[in-house]
C-alpha cells in the first residue's frame, strides 16, 4: 500500500503553522506544514493513505532526532490505550495525573499519530514506521524519507 506522509499541526497552532497540502502520486510523498522556519513543536504526525487504513497490532512508529537518538515511540499494540501527563498535572495526592488517549487515530484515509510529548524547538527529526503498524503497509525505514525541522524558538505573540 502506498501512502503520502505529512505532519499535521495541532489545532491550537494552526494560525501559526498552516498545513501544506500533500500531493498524491505513485510513490510516497512527504511534506511538512508550517513556514520556512519550521513546524510547531506540538505537531501530530499525519499519514494519508489511498484507501482507508486498518491499524495493525505489531510494530511501532518512531520519531528520532537527526543524530539517531530515539525521541518517541508509538506502539501499534497499545495505541488505543496510551496514557500521558498533560501540563505536569498532579492529583490531589501529589502523584502525576495521567490521561488516557489514543496515540493513533484513523478517520477515513487519514491516520493521525499523537506523540507522547511535545517536540523540542530547533531540532531536526526523522520518522520510521514499522511494517505491521498499518495492515498492508510496508512502512518507512529510510531516515531520509520523512524528515522535518521544528521552529528554532517559541514564536513571539503579535501585539
């Protein structure tokens, strides 16, 4: 199965980083939304397939820093039951309060991958997708295929 891969900016950041349009073709095409200065750090990853995908039960989607160090790993097997702490919230007992969420969601021909944490400013990343994450999709293993850079710093608010 062929796929077009893009990175989607989270809804809150759309005004700062408008999404680019991914072109359909015979080979996967990769694009990154945002301006020339890089993408927003709260981006979700977007994979657009030619037909509605089915979430598999094996493999993972990994986000690596340019130097190869692992930044985040989304397991297909636990994508429906992931948990993360948002905004360093704590319970009334002082323990971190984790929220349940789906780290991979599918809507029509689009799969969104929601990372466990925010990307870092001024970093270049690459993404790999194991075979088995999506049924019939061979994945993405070449670190040069899906690369993007984040903004260098927090945008200054307009006054």
